[in-house]
């Protein structure tokens, strides 16, 4: 059985910590917590240091989230591991998504 995704709010009201795997079976959990923040607008930080796996479905959720802000903020992905970083780097360069940002 795949590891579940755990999404928790941090001490910062605009930051979420993701632990586990972001894929088709877990995107609803992220969307449930992230979508209200996207509706509010402003920058949203996702601490993905402990995100161990992400498939194309997870990547699409992040891209959709960034695009939904439409000039009202950025989705900032903090401290991705090597696997997640390589997927994100390629997507950000290829799709030129200005408001999806990787931060160390």
C-alpha cells in the first residue's frame, strides 16, 4: 500500500507541510486544504522537504494551483528533495510557469 499524504498547517497561516506521496490517490487531501488558500489569493508556501514521491497527477495539481492564482500570488515550493526537484525543474522550465517557484 502506498504511503498516504499528510498535509498540515505550520505556524505560518499561508504555509502547508506535505509529508509522503503526492499522486492520484492523495491529491484530494492536498486540494481540500490548499484550495481555500488559493481562493483567498496571496503567496502560498508548500514545504515539500518530506515529500518522497510525486507523479504527473501531483505535478498537475501544483501547476493548476499556481495558474489559478492568476497574478494574485505564487505557489512557493520549499526544500524539495532530489526526485521532486527534478520533476519540478523540468516542468517549470518547460511550461514557463512564472508563479510556481522553488525555494531552498
